[in-house]
C-alpha cells in the first residue's frame, strides 16, 4: 500500500511517520508537555533536596564545632527543622499587632533556649549566629517540602495546571533556595550579609562613640552630625540579630519627650531587574521589613508626636540580602552617608535632635 | 555521611534515567548506520545517504543527552564564595586586604598598624561577584 502515489520507499516512510506524529501530538500533546514539565520539576526537586541536606549537615557540623555538645545534636536539629509558628487569629484585627509581637517573642525565646541546649559551650554572639543558621536550614527544609507537595499532587492528579504553576515559579523558588544555601555558611561563620547594609551604615556613624543598650537587642549612640544631635540605632552586633527597632525608636522618642525633628531610616531595599546592586535611593516612610510589628510601632510613635520620617535604601535582590555582603553594597556605605547628610541639612535645623536607624541583620557588624 | 549517600542516590537516579535514553538512541543510531552500509552495498545510494544522516543525528543526540546528564550532576554543588576582609588603620589610612577568618567582624580591633602603632580595625567584609548577567540594553 502506498501513502504517496509514485513515491519511493523513504518518502513513504517519512510521510507515514509525519502523519503518525501529527496524530500523536494532537491526541497526547498536552500530556507530553506535562511529562516534560514534571521532569523539569523533578530535576529541581533533587537539587532542592541536596541543598536542604547540605544545610542540615552544615548546621549540625557548626553546632558540634562551636557548641561542643555532649550528645549528637542531629535529632534535636531535625526536630527544630519542623518547628512552626501559628500567626494570631485576624477575624477581629483590633490588637493583632501586639498579639503577633507576643507570638514572635515567644518563638525567639524558645529558639534561643533550644540553641543553648544544643550548643552549651557557645556565647551570646554564637547563639545568635547558630539561631540564624538554623533558621536558614528551616527555610530550606520548608521550601523543599512545599515544592515536593505540589510535585506529588501534580503527579497524582496528572493535572497540567498544578504542575504548570509549580514549573512557572520554580526559577524564583530555586533562586531563593540557592540564596539561603549561601546564607548558611555566612551565618555559620558570622559573615555580614546583604541585609546588614543598614546596620553597617549605622556602625560607621557610631564607631568611636559610646553606645548603650536599648530594648530590644539594640544599641544607641549619641553622635554630633552637622551641628545636630543624632541618636544612631542599630541591632546589637556582631551576632546575627535584627533586634526590635520599633521598641528602640519608641524608647528614644519617649526619652526625649517627643522632641525629635526627624527620623531617618536606612535599610536594604529590593531592587527591580535592571537596577544595579548597591544603588542608593531616598524616600519617605518607615523603611523596615519583617512581619510589620516594628513598622507599626515606629509609625505609631511618629504619629503621636507628628515626627517626619525619611528613608534611604540600598538596592539589592533577595539573593543578595541573605547571602554574604557583596562589595557593591559594602562600598555604598559612603554614598548613603552622603545622602544622609543632605537630608539632615535640608530637613532639619542646627541644634535639632534626630534619630538615624540602621535596619537589618547585624551579623558580622560590630559597633 | 547522610548527605553523601543522598548525593550519590541523586546522581545514580539521574544517570540511570539518562543512560537508558542514551543507550536506546545509541542502539538505534548503530542500526541506522548498519542499514546504511547495507543499502550502499546493494547500490541504493539515496537510501544509504538518508540512513547515514539519521544515524549521525541520533549519535549526536545521544552524546548531547550524556553531556546534559553530566552537567546536571556537576550543578549539584553549593559554591562557597571567597570572602575578603579589609583591615584599615583609621589614623594613617594604611589598608590591607586578606581572606576572611572566623571571628572577623566589621569594626573589630586587631593588632597594631605597621606604620603608626595605632590599632588596625576591620572596616569591611565582602564577597566579590563576577557579574554574569546579560546586558539587555533597555
């Protein structure tokens, strides 16, 4: 039987094969596409599993090295990796900020206590660093489990849309996981991370001046800048710690009975694609991330005394924020200080009191 | 230990899957080449030509698949960036850069300056990243 009249055998085979291919793709095209996507997700899942296991290994090794535990910390680390935090009920949102604040305090205390048990020989700085290391390992464990959940669900239901959604966000998820993997070593060794740009600027401003502790886990120094009195606040370093800048700002404002001319906040800000790492931008508002408790407290205090708030941010992406600090970010400190001085000269008068807050993780940044 | 076993399991899984495909494609390419030789001996040069093309494409494809699987295995590494520490004398400005050592932190006071006897201070700790990003000219 000839498919093409008068054609040779090769033409017949090619013609038959092309018709067969057309039918196969018409009937099973979507399924083939789905299997290709599943393979892609599977490959990423293996990589995530490797990163997660590596994170666990680094964490256990660091605890053994620093904390000198009597027993093997592996079982406790595994338990820790599964910890969860339940956010407060928001059906009646009144007072939710302080409820969330309380939950976060309990979590922080609990985690610190766990680390102290796991690593009895470590000092306060090392405990903070180990806590951060464990949190990065926790984040990796969570990412792996969520991706695995949707992968298995997609395979079970053979739903193109479940797999497609996972495959679409996978590049971003992998980028974040790789950033956390990079952060693990930074936390374990106490190296500054990109998020520490704010504390680094504050540290440069307060270096050489006397500091005192303010609640919670923050330090403040009184520094003369351009004829003004500046209260420089940052999380206490060099241990991995973000402190509670909300409480610290509130405390300093209350100490001065609200007589503060301006609050300037410095933080790492997420850059858009195309923007350069370490670029400095200026704006208005409380520049602080996290769950929102500290931002709420700062805004509350500012509103009470009608204090203006300015912000200076150092641009970086999520990967840069949690991995060891890039040179561009470290080099941008002087540019930030220049911008700060401009804001101070333009927005305040000589003799005024101002607050400058370096927001972020103080790991590897002293004062 | 556990990580090593997991890594080898991952590598083995990828290799087995890839190896099966590579072997199938390789076997088909050899068959195509044998047919080509046969067709050439019979005197059917056009068919031999087609089969030669198919055989070589299949061989190329299997080599590409093998390369892909090797690349995937080498990708399974967490690269530790090189971290540098800048040490500075705030009095005379003498500066030196060395690799990060555990215990270093910014504004940590170190030994005396070689030039002026004032204490040296760590002023920066950073990693240098070689930008791999493409320029999109927009």
